[in-house]
C-alpha cells in the first residue's frame, strides 16, 4: 500500500532533525556539558537507525532522502569527533594512528565522490550499515560506560573496510547511484548484466 503523502516525509524529517542537532552537540561539547551532550547524541544515533529503517520498511527511499541522510551522517560524525576530543582526549592520544587512518580515508572517499558525482556517494551498502551500527555501539558505550579497546578496533576496522569498498565503487560506478546496498557484489552483477565488465 502506498504511503500517505505526509508519512513520505518522515525519514527526511528525521534526517533534518539529526542535522539540526549537530551544532547543538558541538555547542554542548564546547561548554563541557557532558550529560546533555551524551543524551542528545544517543538520540541522534537512534535517529540514524530509525530513518533508514522507516525508509526501507515502507519503501520511502529516494535519491533526495539518501543524500540528506549522508549529509546528516557526515555532520554527526564531526560532532562525535569533537565531543570525543573534549570529553575523552586520551582516546586520541593513545590511538591516533588508527583514528588518523580512518578519518583520512573517510575524507578521501567524500572528496572522491564529490569529484566523481558532485555529491556524497550515498551508497548505503550493507557493510556501511554494519560499520555504522558497530561504531554507534562503540560511541554509546564510550559515553555511557567507558572505553573498550576491542570494540574500538572492531568499529575502526569495519569503518576502514567500508570506506575502501566505497572507494572501489566510486571507481567502478560512473553515474551517481544511491542505495547500492549490495555493495561491490551488486556493482559487479550490474556491470555483467550491462555487458560492461572489464571496461572502464
């Protein structure tokens, strides 16, 4: 059954709310207000799961929604990075090589997508969703309980793998194609179906 016209905008409204929460989070971190920062951050992380689930469950996905979700996610990542620096600076001191590699690859992927497509890639692959879920779990545990190295390295490892897959997809997919949830497997299947396998 088609979604009601008003309901269609629910995933986008959630993404916009998450985007609007970003400057508030940065302000709370700058003021050193850890408890309000933590609870608003948890709400923002839950909203990231909610908008994607609603869009998929009710067939409300759209190119605009995919792009808006990616922009909101990127903004939230900046707020998380700053909040972690303010409240848990030792994480950066002790693990800067891993954090630096992950952030550098993340920046390269976004720049590559902007050069290739003029916008964020917004592929939303299964590997990206898994990496986001584990990273969100790490952040929630960090702010509510404390730092667990194994969870940090699991989140970082999955994030790096997800970004490397995204970079390969940017190389292989000539036109902006949001929500390629099957990742590289789906890209290769589409290329074989179109007879373009082996061509640039």
